[in-house]
């Protein structure tokens, strides 16, 4: 028997593997779950790759890599995954019905003391919790990509989330070396809502010919010390992703600030999605972009 606490991570994709990695690196035992073992193994390969990169950068020792990997077990059986968990972090695809179904199952199988958290980036915690018998147990823990590098976690409290759950969520985020903020369950939380306004306004400025994309970005980078301008960030996130979020927030908040600019719609229509398509507000096909 050991005192080491167990983190169950549901979903082994982009976010799930990162949350599993950071948890293992901070001394937790981890059970990483997805619908089939092949997917979980790919998640583990990504963790191994990240840790190997950490070694080549001098940030991780080979011993730390082995310790972290030794703490991770793989699973494709949900009941077993959460049955003795102290923390359950869900990071499956952004679909409300899938998340509701998972939390119904998790609530029935996880110990009563376990923290139940969703990594949703846009869904309402209240809506997910509506499927649960006790919605006071659910919280949002919105990690950022890549999880092992980004220190922000939005701790999202729904109307029914208890203070105890909030405090447990905050303590868990701190225990992973993160710098959490508490946010009320509202569309776009704090980060997407604020970040998107800047991005959309920058696009409107390109539309109006106020300045070139690179100069608009420089205004924020040099004038406000943002590490990256809003248009370059849009290219990295994907213009299609930003358009989806803008449409959702425009509808949910009813503010003109979120009305998708014509230039964004036209670029997505033309397949200019940013870095992943080679072309966005910048040309990513050129070397050094
Ligand atoms: P992803 O597509 O990389 O991974 C999702 C995983 O969920 C897949 O491995 C899939 O097999 C699994 N899955 C789907 N249905 C399942 C089920 N019923 N049971 C178990 N596993 C299931 O997605 P990603 O990007 O990791 O996103 C996961 C969550 O994190 C979403 O809620 C997303 O909004 C949120 N998020 C994503 C960020 C990002 O930059 N990708 C940033 C912050 C939050």
C-alpha cells in the first residue's frame, strides 16, 4: 500500500496525454484511459516523446523520465480506471452528450472523495453536471496546450459547484505546478472571451487597411509585451477553430465584439486556415515562418 494519490485521466488525446504526463511528473500515480488501448498507447508514446525532448533540452533527467513513465498505467475500461481514483480529469472530445455520459458513469464508480473535473474549453459545466445526481462535485479544470509548458489553469465553477470542490480543484492545479484562476461558468470563460476580442478586432483592422498583419502583431508584442501578436496566434490556433468559437460566443453573449469578421469567414471558406494549411494571415510555407 502507498499514500500516492491516483489521477484518472479520461481521454488520451492532445490534452489527456499532457495532463497524464504532468500528473506523473508531479508524483501522482496515473491511469490513462481511452476507448481502445491502441489510442492510449499512442498517448503514452507522445508522453515518452515529450520527456525525451525534455532530456535533450536538459530539463528532465533520464531517471525522472523513468519514474514518470513507471507511474502511468493504461486502461480501456472506465469503471476500473476511476474505481480507486482521487482525481478524475476528463479530456474527451468536445461533445456534450459524450461528456454527460462519462460523468454519469464516473459518478457511479469513483470514490465519494474524488475530485471530478472536465477539461472542456467551451461547454458549460452546469450543462455537463445536469446529467449527474450530485452536480456540486463537478468542476472545470481548463488546461492549456501544451499542458507541460502552459502554466494557466482556469478553475471553472458552475452554479452548483461546492466550495469544497473548488478548493480541491485549486489545490490540485497548484500541486501540478500550475497557476490557476477561478472563473464563473460563463461562455468563453476568461481566456477565450478576452483573447478572441483582441483577435477579431485585429482582423477588422486588417480588413480596414489600418496596418499590415505583421505590424498589428508588433503593436501588441512591442507595445504591450504580448509574447505573440493576435494574428500570428490565430494562425497557430487555426482560423476555422477561431471562427467556430466566435460564432458560438456571438450567439451566446450577443455582443458585436464577437461578430465574425468577413475576412475570417472568407479565409476559412478559401481553405486558408493558418499554419496547418500553410496559409493564414502569414505564409507558413516559407522557411523560417
Ligand atoms: P483529442 O481529439 O485530441 O482527444 C480526445 C480523445 O477523447 C480521443 O483520444 C478520443 O478517442 C477520446 N474519446 C472520445 N470519446 C470518448 C469516450 N466516449 N470515452 C473515452 N474517450 C473518448 O481532443 P483534445 O484536443 O485533447 O480535447 C479534449 C478536451 O480538451 C476537449 O473538451 C477540448 O475542448 C479540451 N481542450 C482542448 C485544447 C486544445 O488545445 N486541444 C485546449 C484546452 C481544452
